[in-house]
C-alpha cells in the first residue's frame, strides 16, 4: 500500500514538474506552437499562473545568460584595446 501511494505521488510530481520544464524549454526555444501545446498540458496538470510566471522567469534567465556572458567578453575585449573591424573581413 505504501509503495503504491509513493508511486502515485511520484508520478504526479513528475508529470507536474515535466510540464513546467517543457514550458521553460518552449519559451527558451521561442516556438509559439510548442509554448501553446505545453501551456495547455500544464494547465490540465494543475500548474498555476504563479508557476507559469516562474517558468517565464527561468526561461528569461536562461536566454539572458548568453547575453550576459558574451557581453562581459565584449567589454573585456574593449577595455583591453581590442578593436574589431568589418573592413578587415572584406579583405
């Protein structure tokens, strides 16, 4: 009895968390069809509006991470005196 209850709770938590993770991935890849599909599945699984908002913030942090990282490299290169020129690429 205890094992079956544990299995049921585990399955429900997995279904719930995987729906939220799917929303984060869909937002990160910016696929409008995936976002809508996973939004509907998440709502059926009982995900709340607050949890959807948290998923939005996680996706934003993931997307912004690359910009922050590349931005710091840009600024480090600029302060070190490195200057890039597109005319150098033209040959």
